[in-house]
C-alpha cells in the first residue's frame, strides 16, 4: 500500500529545493575557528558565534585535558539522580558571582533553558509577550507553556505596553533577545523592565549574543545597562562567546529553587559532561580578562561597517559583531554567498523562515580571532562579488 505521508514529504522536499530553501550542512574537517577546512579547502570563516575566539582557546583545551582523567567523559545521569558533579556546581556558583545575580542553574542547551523558564513560571492562566524577532526557542517555549502568546513588532514597546495593559492574565512574562541574533541590534532592556514593573510581569532576558561581548568584563547585557531586579531571569548560552556548550539561568534564589523542582528540560535529561564545566570555569577567567579581545572586536566591526557602507551595501543598525548585509531575494543571497565561497570565504545566506520573507541576508559575524587583514580580505571579496 502506498505510504501517503512519506510521498508527501518527498514532494515537499523537492518544492523546498526548487525555492532555494533547502538547508544543507557543511562538514568541518578542522576545529572551529576563523580558519576552517571544508571539503579539503581552507576557508576564512565569518559565520560562527565564537565571538571571542574561545572555542579552540588553549586555556579551555588545557582545562578539559586536565579534567578528563579525573572526571571521565559522561555524566551518566540527570542532575537530580547522580549526574550533578562538583565541577557543575562550581561553575554555577562562579557564574552567579560573575554576573552579580543570587543563584544560577546549568542547562544542556539554551533551547532547553528557555523552555524551562517559561513553562515553569507561566501556565494556562498566564500571558507571554514576545518580540517578533525573538529566537525560535523563546517562541517554542511560549507555545509549550500553553499561556496566551502575544507577539509585538520588533522593538515596538508602545505596542507591547498596549498589549500588557489589556491583559487580564494572572501571570505575565516578557521574553526578549538582548541582542537580536539575525539583526545584531539591542533590545531596550531598561524600558522593558519598566513595563514589567508597571504591569507586574517577569522579564526573561536571553543574552545568547551579549554575554562575553557586552558590559564590563564581558558580563553581558544586564551589566551593559546596569540593570538589577528580582523580576529578571537572565539566560546565557555557553556555546557562543563562552566557546563551550550548554546554557545557564541566573535569577533570585527562589526562582532557581523552583526551576530545580519544576523545569522538565532540567529534570528529565542527562547532565552535561562535567569536563565541559571545567572548560567553562576556564572560559570565565579568559572572558573576564578579555578587554583587549573586546576592543579588537569593536575595531573590526567599525572597519567592516565603513568598508561595506563605502560599497553601498545595506546594513542594519548594529554595533555588535553580528553584521547582516540585507540582500532581499533568496536567490541573490545564495548567489552572493557562493561567489564569496569561490573566493575562499564562508559567509552564510540566511533565508526565511529564519528571517522575514524578502529580507534574506548575508549574516557576517566577527570574532576577536579575526585580523584586520581578514576583514580587508572579506571586503575585497564582497567588492568583487
Ligand atoms: C543560539 C541561541 C539559543 C539556543 O542556544 P543553544 O545553546 O544553541 O541551544 C537561544 N537563544 C538565542 C537568542 C540564540 O541565539
């Protein structure tokens, strides 16, 4: 008998391919870094979120090598059974101290951390508000919570204020990317916090792209704005600037205690390998002492922006290492990305549904491991393409 569902996904895959929307993986044959090897070719990469160049940093590699014989590879159980190791615990304590929040809880991924926070704190009788450009994991968290989910146009806080004023929900929560992952601009966190105070709501700040890069000592977006409030739940992913893997949520002690009791993506999953926490402890030391890397990153960002503007490229209002170049059509974006690849440069084409239809773009991300010569090479290749 014909298997209709399988036939259907085959034809839908064909359709995606015809629309230039088929996603394909690139296989790295080297460690992550600004110089990578793909299909035997050495490429200059502008696509990782490894903003400080820590993914292959010797201090992190050495921390893992030293911890490995002592800790082994697998955690073997969830945190609430026997998977919680002293290395996880030490990292949680150090992280909370570093960002100046009372307590912290380590998660396996940022996706899971966002699901945890929203579902543990808001339910059917709640309402969740989210910026339209928020990361997919925040949207999925809102849906999974079964709360009413209201989205507002990007950074339109007047619209958010109207939605919050009209809400009769028992619990409210605003979800926001502190640095928007595809545009590179910042959320107005002080104004968002003020709205949360007026309307008695939680504020979940997803700082996947701010931690390590913004704020004194790389302490992130809350430090950048000098914000403190028991309403704030601060989520940082650890696979980006921190160079490792996982995510951590910092908040009031009682919020962390509640997550530990209720967060299903914390309770029903295996703890991360403790060697990763050893790497993260080393990463925090490097981040805290990386003012030179952050200054270099700012110089590279200024160099890239002025070079692209001189070529007449359409940029967004971003002061972060995320520098999108808006092209518009999917085909033109793919063509430009391929033209760069021919010149040995890797810049991904980002297309819908990751970004709104008609705003396909090259998403250039800079790393402190790039040199001014690397950026000049990219500008030159963009000029040729
Ligand atoms: C990458 C990212 C996540 C997901 O984090 P992972 O640890 O990769 O699962 C969540 N939010 C934002 C804004 C991100 O960019």
